[in-house]
C-alpha cells in the first residue's frame, strides 16, 4: 500500500516540476502585451500636438470619473 501511494505521489508531482516552459510562455505573453500597449500609445500620441502628460492626465481623470 505504501509503495502504491509513493508511486501515486510521484506521478501527481511530476507535471508540477516541469512548468518552466509554461512560465516562459507567460513572460513572453506579458512582454508582447507591453509592446502592443506601448505601440498603441505611441501611435495615439504621434498625431497630437499636446504632450503625453496631458493625455495621461485626461485618461486618469476619465478613469477616476468612471470609478467614482
């Protein structure tokens, strides 16, 4: 009985030890999302004559108005 429980525990913990690839994919996904957001922001700011500070201030004021 003890041997079968040890084998079961080994089998259940084996996939947990092999999650480096999944973690790397998550980091790559976050990096891609960050690049996408920065690209969208730079595209939105490039056609505007006012500075990025004013745009960020407007965005924050709109979000705070929505929240409460």
